[in-house]
C-alpha cells in the first residue's frame, strides 16, 4: 500500500486556495478513482495522466488508485491538477521519496506525450505559494507571468520527465527571473484634437482627481478621440497596482505585455456587450470588462446604446470598487476600481439641432440613462461642433506642448492629494470632505443655494465638491474658492439638456 501527498493551488477568482492531492495505491482490481468535488475537466485527468506516464517511460501502476483533491468543498476545474496527480502517483509508487515533494507546490496540465502546457491563474498561485514559503513548479510557458511576482520562487518545467528528474536530484532547473516594472512613456498628446478647450480642461480634472467623465456632443466632434487621451495624462502603475492588474488578466487567461507592464489598462467594450460581459460571470466566475479596467479606464462609447440593465450593473462597482459574482459553482470577488469615461450623442440622430426628432423622442432616448448612474458621473461636458473647419493643426514644440504641461499639472495635483489625505479626491470620505475643502462661510452658502436651485441630489452635491477640490489642486490652492465651485457646477451638461427638453 502506498500513500503520497502533493500540494497544488486551485484557481478560484483572485484567490488560490491550497489543495492537497492525496494519492493512495491499494491492492485490488485495477481502477482509477478521482474524488474531491472534481468536475468533468478534472476527471479527464485520469486518461491524460495515464498516457503521460506511459509515454514518459514509466510503468502505470496496475493497482487500485484513489486520488482525493482536498478540501472537497472547493470546486476544481481545468487541467491544472494533472502534473500534481502524476507526481503523486510516482511518489506513492516509491519512485520519488515521499518527503521530497513537501517543499513544493505543483501546477501544470499534461499533454499525452508528457509535455507541460500553459494554465491560467498562475499569478495568484505564485503569490500564495510565496506566502506559504514553498517553491512553485510551473509550466515553462507560464514563466512570463510568474516573473511579475517579485516575492515568488518559481521553477519552469517543460515535461513530466523533467519534473521527475528534478525532484530526484538528477537535473537542475534555473528559477524564473523576476521582472522589473516597465513603462514606455510616450508623453501626453492631444495635438490631433483641434479646439475643444473645455473638453481638454475636463480631461485634466478627471485625470487629476480620478473623476468619472461624460462627453456629450454631435457626431464627429472628437469625443472618442479625447477619451483615448486620458491614459496618457495618468501616471504609470506602481508595483502593487501592476500586480493586481496582472492577476486579473491572469485569471481571465489574457496575455500580459511584460514590456509595458506598468501601463494603465484602457478597455472599450462594444455597446452590444451584456451585463455579464461587463461585470463578469459564467459557470465558473471570471472577470468582466470592469475588472479588466481595474486601476485604469473603462470607456463606454455610444452610452445610451448599451442596454439599461448592462449600465445599471455599473452602479455598485462605481461606489465600492469591486464586484462579487455568485454562481451555483461558487462565488468570487474581483476588484473593479476603474475610472469611467463615456461618450454619447444628445439625440438618436446624432445632433439635437438637426430637427429630425421631437423633444419627446430625444428625451426618451436620454432617459435610457438612469438617474442614479448619471449621479455617479462627476463631469458632464459638452463637446460642440467647431465654428470653422481648420485644415491643419499648429505644430507645437515639446517644451511648449500644452498636453505635456497638463500632464505635469496632473502629476502635481495627484501628489498634493496623496500627501494631504492619502488618497485621490474621488475617494475622499464624506465626513472629511468639508474639512479638506476649507470653504469660507460665504462660499458654503453659495454652494448650498446653487445646489438647491439646480435640484442636485446629495450624491451629486458631494461629487461636485470633490471636483471643486480637484480644480483647486490643479491651481495649487490650499482652499476651495467660489471660482472653483462655480466651475465644478458648470460641468453638468446633460442635466441642462434634459431640463431644457423637459421644459419645452
């Protein structure tokens, strides 16, 4: 009778719980039983492991084999357990010393020839194994992902036979080299956007305080082009943020660009995307677009064309910064601390002034956006048609580039916020907001009167105050003044359009 225990890691959201692969060989009729809440894709490991062992030159035990994946309350799926099961069988057959595998965690899918294939969710497993102070054995194709985790000690392997030879001391394997943060700074560029000074100003404010932004205007005025410029104003990801972003992409099974590891993500899903595509889900919960935009930008073009249900599922993540997905097979929580940038036409025909639709028809179109969602968008900016049609842009030298100057202002404002309250202005707690703004009594009365006249909700009231705080930070002002408040109150373009249509 032989018994062996091999450690591996499950892939459940951003967590990677420890799984013990217990292999027991007993006398009796030859059989291979796999238990421990293993789904079909895991149970198929019986055939993959058998062929991989035989084709690697090992004799498959003609005994009663029982493999238990413990704990049994964690759902297991995929082929990530193949290598651990195969090594467990070899250890239970006394081909590997039983205590030789105690310091390792093993992940990898086996091909029929014994080669190791790439698996998903390696970064969370690498983080968890480093915290457990064990060495992680991974497929060589996952080396690029594992190199992003500085604390982990990972060994890349190409086959079952190489893994066996390493564990019995016949072959040495070089550890994965950790990768330093890479960021290709192309500089802030918006020279190809002609005019639109107010939209560019709003873009600066959004970048400085991580505020949500909505561009409203006729077709062809540069709304999408402006939105694409936001990431060039933002600073690169720091080490912690970059690892969180890489973890989400690893769970989704997306390739990570190691050469631009610190670049903030920019996701732009099509307006036909469903609520599940945005938030994540599936039979085995996987991240959606809002999680893939974590620490970056989620751009929704043609905002009213998204389904009402798809848009309303954004409301909770915009407040909490994460999303919890629950399915029959289990639940998972994914981070979703993203910055929302949206663009829309004020009318289904593109322009509200083309007289092709009645005010009631336009209003029905705008009412596809719920009030609670609009309340969570701090800046609503009109992007109008230009009065003339310029044929070229003015060449600007790098030293005088307005976009470069804007990026410097944004960096100074963000540094000021982090030093003052330890977070960006969009994350200021309500009970600290008034204190941090340093408003005079006259300016408080002005803001309250304006909010009452504009019929602002309390959420919009507080968000407007946060925007004013950001405007003051861009000007390096310690206190928020009436001019800052007035500018912040002016960024409610869609509210004005709806009010005008309702009155007509």
